[in-house]
C-alpha cells in the first residue's frame, strides 16, 4: 500500500472518533451529554474541555481525510500536529475519569448517599459504552497508520544510500545522457519497501536523466525501462 493510502487510513480513524461522539458513551449518554453533565456539576474541568477539544481535532482530521481523497497536497507535519493533539486529549480524558468518579463519590457522601455516589462514580469509570471504544479505536488506527506511512515508505535504501520514490519520467532525446560504465537499474518494489533490480545498463546506452538523489539518478531508457542507477555511471551525451 502506498504512503498516501496509509495517510488516508490514518485520517479515516478520525471519522470513527467523530461518529463515536454521537454514540452511547457512558450511562447511555453520548459524549456531548457527558461533557454537559460534568460541566454542570464541576464547572470547567479537564475531561469536559478535552472532550470538546478531541471532537474539534476529529473534525480537522475529517477535513484532512477529504483533502487527501481530493489529491490535495499538504505537509505531513499537519498530520502529526492533529494526531498528537488528539492523542494527548484522549489520554487526559481517560486519565482524569478516575478523579471525576472519586469526586462524584465524595459528593454523594456529603449528601448522605455515599453508596449512590460510589455507584455512579464506578459507572463513569468502569462502564464505558460503545462510543468510548469507537473513539479509542479511531485514535489507535490514526496513530498506527500514520507511523506506517512515515516509516521507510518515502525514503528507501539502495546499497546503503537513501533515495526517494521514483518520479514520473519519459525518455527525452533532448535530455540525453550516455552510460559510461555498466550499472544496474532498480525500481521500488510493489510492497513499497526496498528496491529490486530490473536489468542492466551498458556502456554507450543512452538514457534520459530525471531526479537525482544522493548518489543515484532516476533515468528512462529508449526501450521504456525506468528506474534508479548510480549517477557516476552516466555522463552527458
């Protein structure tokens, strides 16, 4: 699977987060209702603020998902910013839930209904419903797919040198170079990881040179072969 596809999968994870907010989250209430109740009883609190922030980031992730489907280019840095922020807010939400449940129990004790308070507190911390799990799953998918899209799918090694994915190139006589020494020509494997040799170039073969990356050049031959070869093996015709 290509890198762009993994980026799309990553952003699709945010769609799960988005829809998870409208599903039963805790005590048959969706995430917005939970945030409203917590705000009513505890005022401004970390869980409520993080819930709203997570929903905001899921919307941004959904927009990025649409942009990728439309083949719009944007920096992968934006991917990481949104995913990192969403992951942090999720961690805050579920790490603070235990504190909220303790507070509910204490409030119940103040009114002489500690048993009821403890029951509600336990329900908040222990009985998450499908919406909470959908949100967690969405974040995990987004994070894992983003890492996969980042690791070695753009830059791949040939003989210890890192080169970029092969660009588009056609043989062009006006941009002709002559092969000075035998050289192998390689292309990116279908798996997206590593390169495989597709043939040899021999002295006096003529190629068009495209992108150059470190010690390698991307070339096209008259018979339609296209791939990477060592830059030192070709010279201007």
